C-alpha cells in the first residue's frame, strides 16, 4: 500500500481450508472503507491456486 497502489493479500479465511484474496483498488486510495476488494474462495486447492495466479 504505501509505495504501490495495487497490492494483493492472500490469507487463510477459516478452519474449512478457504482462502481470502484481497486486492486493493488503485482509484480508491483516499477512501479506506472502499479500498479493498475481498473474495473468499472455498473450492478445491487447484482451482484456488489458479485463481490467485490469475489475479497476480
């Protein structure tokens, strides 16, 4: 966030092996509430890995 306007965060979302993928919106830097686009992935591991790879 501080130096780069576009960032990607990958975190564990819970005990059910889901993944939280959060990307920042470059045009919302002055609005902290709308800055992140969060999506929770609950599919199988290969699909989640491919989706994360496509976002980065």
